C-alpha cells in the first residue's frame, strides 16, 4: 500500500510541475511570437513593457506597513477592536490612488514636452 502512495505522489508531482512548465512555455513562446510580429510590422516591441512597477509596489508596501504600525501603536482604545490591519489596507489603497495621480502627471508632462 505504501508503494502505491509513493507512486501516486510521484505521478502527481510530475503532472504538477509538467503543467507549470507547459504554461510557462506557452506564455513565453506566445510573447516572443507577438514581439516578432511587431518587429516585422515596424512597431516598437517594448510597448508592453511595464514601467514603474517597483514604484507602485514600494508605495503599497510602505503604506501598509506604516498603517499597520500606526494602528498597533494606537491600539484598541478609541474603537474597541484592533485597527492595525484595516488601517494598513486603507493606507495601501490610498497609496495606489496617489500612484495613479503621480503617473498621470508624469505622462501629461511627457506628452506636452515639458
């Protein structure tokens, strides 16, 4: 019976990692074909490049940690329940809104040529 369980575990592991490999292979080959088609048409293949992603991630992480720390520092006194996590989520959402406005301002400056 133990041999059957080991064999089943082996089959499941091979199928799992094979599926992950297959999805990654299809993703990267499709992306390469798409970029080659763009180059053939004379377009810039970097149009899909995500810019300033690290800024967004940094803003969100900083805001969530700051909100959680402030919430833990305030404690339970004013509201009767812990507010660290909700305050962290609130500040994380606000940081995404600020990021949106910062990026829009930079795009507007680039389009107007300032």
